[in-house]
C-alpha cells in the first residue's frame, strides 16, 4: 500500500470515529473515559463503512426472519352439536405448524394440574393430568387467541372483556379429570387494579395431540339438537370425512362425537379440532349443563389447549 493510500485510509477511519464520538465529546472527562465503550449503543449488525460497503455487510441486518408467521387467512369449519347447552364443534381450528410451536413453548412448563377451590389453586385426585401455562405475548399464542376472539364476534366487548391466559393440558395413560365446570361459582376480582370482577363466559377445548385411545370429553347433560330417530338410525357423528383419507379399507371410522351410554355426548380427541361451549346464562350465572369430564385415557397421550374468554362486570 502506498503512503498516500495509507494516509487516505487513516483519515477516513479517523473521520468516521470522530463522527461517531461527537455526541459524547461534551460529556467525556478523564475519570469517566473508561465507561464510554460500555455505554455506547452498539447495534446488533456490522457497521457499513462507505469504503467497505458490500452486499454482505450492508445487508447483514436484513436477514430474513424465520420466526412464526400467523396465517390470518386460515379457514375452519363449524357444526352445531347441541343447543342445550350451546356446543359447537370446530374443525381445523389450529394448524399443524401452530400445534408444533405451542407444544415446543409449553414443554418445559408442564407440572401437575391443579383446580381452583374457594379462590385457591390446589391439587386434587379429581384431576390427575399435567398442565402448562402459555405466555400471551408468544406470537403463536397471539395468533390462536386472535382466531378464537374472531370466532366469538360480539360475545366479547373490545376494551372491556378479554380472552384470558391459555393453558395446555396433557393426559397420559390412566389420567382423567372428573366431572367439573369451567365457570366459577362467584366471579373473580380482576388483578389489573380496577374495581371489576370476571368469569369464564365460554370455553374452547382444542386438541393438539391425539395419539391415544379413550380420553373422550364427556358432557353428561348435553343433548343432541334432534331427538333419536324412531327408526333407530344413528345420529350424525360429525364430519367423518376428516379421517376417510387416513383410513385403511378394513378400518372402522369412528364418529367425532357420540351419544354416551350414561347419557349426554362424548367427543373423541382429534388433533386440530376443538369443542366450544357457552358457560354462563345471560344473567351471568353458571350453566350446570356445561358440566363435563375428561374420561380416563386408556393408552397413549392426549394434549389439548384450554382457552377461557373472560367477561367482566363493574363493581356495584
């Protein structure tokens, strides 16, 4: 390198360093000089000096983001199952990519499930599964919650009601959740500093993993929209076409839900699909007809996502 070239390079570097440090010069004094580097806001991508400019350096901070992207155009299909209480079956509410992301986020968080009794979380033999809370700020969680919020339409009031924190629940062989309801006997005080109370106005129970036998969700008091046929025809069992392509010729395709031998309706776990129901009467009291149970898992693993939208009331 010639001496003139070296001088130009040195001057260029000096000018850049001077320009970068100019805003700090008025505050620099010998006792604080050592803190200059530590306080300097270093970007998370390389500097693009004019004399070193190339595509690799100048675009290093423009690398494509490979994080989760919500499919806002995702479509699903619904079927009315019961009017007393209102139960709706949702086909394909959650996509396989969303399922994988939710499971990855929740995996280290699983712990023995608890129930709320007299305002306190506690363990009980009535519920033997494992649960994991999900952060609402997670992109996949936000995506699924927004889709569920859109499904509910005017049931929630924007700026007042909310979707609430979701939860994953996992069942292994022999585990169960005896008959219970999702609503609280008395509304819960809000924890945001406002004089409000809330209750779970509705529930989504979306299946994420279905490699299991047994483990149906049983609503003992649910009724089919139409009464049993006088000629003995089987009731509609819900979208069997969902699994026709997976079935072998000799395989019997099970309905998505059935009339339980002890009364009510039982829903078979199918990954991606969800059951939605209304928990509260119009006056805000709980609907006993929404009592339900997670029947014991005979084998394998069932993982599902609970979404509990909250309706708020002002303190009176």
